[in-house]
C-alpha cells in the first residue's frame, strides 16, 4: 500500500448466498447494481464496489433463510424505487439513527437487507 493511501489495508473478498434459482438470483443482483463476472447454471460470481465478490451457489436443501451479509447503497430511496418498479416488492424503508434500511426477498428465496451508506469521510 502506498504511503499516501489512506484506505484501510483490508476488505471483504467474497460473500456467498445459496439459491434454488441461480439465474433468477443473479438477475436480481444485477438489477440491484452488481456487475456480473461469471455465470453458469449452478454457480455465479458478481462484483460489488470495492472489489468484493458475491458467489451465488445452487443448493436446493439450504436452510439459510437470510443472506449472511447486507448491502450498502448511496441512494437507498432510489434503489428501493428501482427494485419496486422491477417487481421485487421491497419492504418499507425503516429510518434509523445510523442508517435507513429495507429488506427484499430475492428470487432464490433469501431475504436481503439494503442499508443507506454510513461510510465516513475517509477514503474507502
């Protein structure tokens, strides 16, 4: 890391979600704003800001009911409106002290939490 680089030295590399419909889950994640990297019938990889990758794996027997992660966006209201317009039926936006949030069930069955950004004023 360069001496003038003020970003943290570590970040999340990969997070994962299991889906009984990888293609539909990937479509949702692309609609939410992720960039596709690789996709096949039983596995896909999408990229988030900062280089984090979401692995979507096929697992019809998964007991996982909620994603093991949440997503942060610059404009929560616009993201909520876009997902609603696309037919994903996001829940109501809950206004909080640190950030606002809503949940939406992606087509693979997992509940995903979206948060407004609470990134500080330092480079990330």
